[in-house]
C-alpha cells in the first residue's frame, strides 16, 4: 500500500499519454457495458415471467388458430388451476404508425391469470356488463388522450360480419402493470363480443394461457396438454412463459452473437493500445527503474510495480466507462432496448475483464522491467 | 528549396522511419481496423437486406393486401374480393386471355433450423395458376412443379440451405398430413426464395381456410399502376391497399434497416472516438521520438508546413492501411455469410451480408477522418516546439 503514491506518480509521468489511454479504455468499457447490458437484458427476457403460467399455441406456428372449444379439455388436465384463451386483433388508431394490439379474451379469467395487471374492481364489473367494452393500458390512454367512456375506433384487418374492418370499443377502465411497466401496451376486449361480430375464423383463438398449481410439475402438464390433441388437425405446443417469450425473441436474430463479436473486436484492439502505452512508459523510465533496483527494490517488486500501474490504469478507466454506461443505459432503455438499470453482473464482468486486460498488456513490459540489469539501465542502454 | 520539395522530402523521410516506431504505428492501424471492421460488418447487413429485396423487384408488379395489414400474415382477402381484384383494369393479360394475377394464401409453419435444431418459422405460400407468369424469376432447378390438389411443395434454395431435411423427395409433416418436396426453385435470392410454394387451393383445403392473404399482379406497364390502384380504392366492396412491389418490399424491411443503420453508426461512432484517442497517443509519441530530428530540420530551414504535412501524411497512411485492413477482414469473414433475422410478419429470413467496394470506401473514409483528427494536435505541437529546447532533446 505504501507504494501506491509511487505508482500513482509514475502513472501520471506523461499526462497526455495517460489521459488519452484512459479515455480509450473508458470508451471501450462504455461500449462493453452497453452491449453486454443489452445482451443480458435479452437473455433475461421473460425471467420476470411467472413460472406458474403456461402457453398453449398451435404446433404449426404461433399465428395458426386453435379451436376455442379446446378450453374445456385443457381445463380438465389435472394440476391446472385456471385457463383462458386469447385472440389478437392487430390494427392501428387513426394513423398507420399507431400500431395497436387488442387482446380478445375472457377478461375476468384473464386477469385472474395475470394478477400483476391491476384493474379497479368497479371497472372490471362494468366490463362484464359492457359487451363492446375495453380495458386499456394506462400509458396508451395517456398517449392518445383517451378518457373513460370514449369510443375508440380501430382500423384492423379483421373483417366484421357487416363487411367493414373497423372496430369500435368503449373504454370502461384502465390497467397498469407496476412490476413491468413496459408490458402495459394492450387493450383488453371481450372475446364473446369479438367472436360473434367477426366474419372469419369464428370459434378460434390464438393461444390458451393456463396457470398450474405446482410449477415443478409444469413439464408433465405441458406434455399432458399436448397429448390431448396429438394427431388432430390442430396439434399444440405448450411451453412455460419464459420459453415462450424467449422463442419469440429468438426470431429477432443473432443479436447476442453480434454483440459478442463487437465486444471481442473492441477488447482485442484495446489490448494493443494499452500494451503499447505500458511498453512505452516502461521504456522511457529505464533509468528510473535502474535507480529503483539500485536502492534495493527486488526484481519481483519492480515487476509488481509495473503490473499494479497497469491494473490501476485499466480498472480506473473501466470503472469510469462502466459508470458512464450505467448512466446512459436508462436512455437507451427509453428507446425500447434494454432494461431500466445496467445489471450488476455486467459491471462485475467488466471489472474482471479490465483486470485480465491489464495483466495481459502489462506482462511484457513487466517482464522487461524484471530482466533489466542495473548497469545497462543506468547507462540508458 | 521550394515548399513542395521540402514537404516531399520530409514526408518521405518520415514514412521511411515508420518501421522504427512499429509498436506505436500498429496501434493506429489495429485500432482503426477494429472500428472499420465493425462498422462495415453491420452496414453489410443493411446492404444485404436491401440487395435481397431489390433484386427481383419489378416496376410493373403490384401487391394487394387488406387495409391496415402491415404484413401479409395479418391480411385477409375474401374469395369474392380476390375475384374483383383480378378483374380490375390495368392488369396484363396472358396469351390465354386470363389476367396475370395470383391470389395467394400464406401459412406459417415451424421447421427445424440446420444450425441449432430449434424451430424457425417458414412461410408456406399457396399461389394461383398464373403465379409463375406473374413472377417469371422463379425457376425450378431440380425436380418438377407441384401438382394440382395434391400435397406437394417446391422449396426455395435459400430456405433449403437454412433448414433441415428439405431435400428433393423428402416428406414434411404439417398439421398431421404429409407433404412431399417435388422441386427446388431459385429466384435470384429474393425473399421468395426463402419460402415453400404450393397451390392456393391445396393449401386452403389443408389449412381449412377460405381466404387469401394477398394478390400479386403484373400490370400492363409501370404507368398502369395509378389506374389499377384507383379502381381498387374506388370500389366500395373492397377494403384493400394496392402497393407497387418495390414500396411493399421496402416497407417490410425498412424498420429493420433503419435500426441496423442507427446501431452501426452509433457503435461505429463510439468506437471511432476511442480510436481517435489511440491515434492521438500514437502520433504524440511519434513526434516526441522525432523531437530532435524535427528541430534539426527546422534549423536547416525547413518550414513548419513541411513538418505538419509530414505528420498528417504519416497518420493518413497508417489510417488508410487500417481502414482497408478492417474492410478486408470484414469482407473475408462475413461476405456471403448469412445472418438470420426476422423477415417481418413472423417468418425467419436469412440475410446474406454484402461487403462491397462502396462499403469499404465508407470504411476508409472514416479511417481517414480518425487519422486526421488524431494527427491535428500532434502536428501543430511539432511545428511549434521551441527550437533551442527541442534540439537539446528536452
């Protein structure tokens, strides 16, 4: 510890060089933090999901409809507590870019499956009485300036029996998802009303959502549900919520592969940069190191001094970079990519990476300092 | 000695001494190669996507989907509506007098991917009788065309490369029924080549559907589009949108292209700032090792401009080397390499990365900018150093 001032002074021997190196490392770790942060967010996607919930979708594909009549058979599988169906109505409000998805479902059953979606009980009661009612996510109400009681027209591609494809719903309530605010982006409508009014694919749904008593048995329950419909025209695939969400996300493509490749390129480049800086600094200090050895520093402690200097520089810069990443991360998250805070895991991985980088780039100069013979060093050879 | 001669001789001398400073110089080259490599690789995805979508587009082809459907999978067109669309004015007619229009049904099926074995979504397209006349770029390379009212499909070459067990003669099990692969087709690597095609009637009966998702038509001429579109929008029995094929395809890939470009320039920009610091470092150290040399030149009568230009020349040369190197690495590693991504409307699309000379040019341009910024301050410092002190090597 008592040598820390010595290391610190030699670090700042050439201010400009140290500052530039520091800034390069800082930028590299800013990038590391952001990319790995997004990566970790993607991998953890759906980990906030409820292990009690399973999704039953068509084996053919997510968009292939299933008969709503499956519900009673699914409910009969032992271990299943609640079950309901969902059908989606994709469309837009006024302008094409205002994309919206309305979920047609048995609203009370749906909300008992999603306890984290919070609706005022009075409004839920009103929803049951209003056939064309809608419960709208609070952020959407705010975004479009809607009020309870408004009738909202949605332009969709789902045809109505009367020939049109515009659907009108009356807003009777709102919901919030305090635990996962990003999830509050839907409109809930009554399936019974929707199914009766539509022209095509009546009696079908997109998927079923079920909750199980014991998540540990969910694998068996998934198999039991799929076994019910095997070899029928509508075979199913049942997954827990996390697997379902991850499957949807994987459709996005090789995002994590890309992020890892970029981080690898950045760190590789950085290795050369810091390695070069340390080598230069040791070379310039040849005679100083010779003096240190003359006054009694052992080879080992000179090596340690160089390595500590390298670690100090890298860890200091990496901490600043990761702090910057943590500060910027919520801004990126506001664009819809990434979570609200940089995961601690990423910060720890970044610091470990910084130490590895420091040792790798500090080793050649440290070796040189160790091998330095006093006579040569003092002669400046 | 003229200024130009001075500049030339100092620059040549400087460049010749680069090998002596190999360590510091390589920092510039490798740092910039990293930036350019990443930038070019990501932009290559954007390029690949747009190449893929524009490859087969024709000005005289139009796509009709139902109003409000941003993707074909969300669209629904009834049999009656499809009939009205096929009879609309502006559509070219074949030698048999029938309109060159193909009402198409799209189903999405899950198939196992070659690379991971996990399932990916594949579009199974049921086409009308005139489909091959509407899309003449689709041509069989193996086997034969699917028959009428039998469960046979032809598979695109791109799709075959991406998914398992799609060889000629193999069987697919979809919704409990067997489909036979009777042909392999190519269509210049456009998005249709990542699909399976069968007859619309066959698909509709297999999936118990009676609607179409889109109608593709060939127009009399590119100018007939306005007439065709107004006939459809003016018809109160229809709720459909007609789009030129190019507009339709662009709309499909635009969101993803924009996102990728933003990511490319954002990450490239951040990395470039880092590389500028690296270049500054290297150039400062380059001039500091040359302090005595530069001062001697100045004393001999060489002007400040000669010194400044020589520093810039060194930085630019190294930067261009790095830029070209990074571009070439991206080309060697990724050109033609396909990344899979969401093809819009739930299907998996495999996009080949396209690294071309233009892109490498963009990379080298970035490299030069980084080199210039990195050289500016050191060059000024070199030219301004007080001679007496510099000569003594202080």
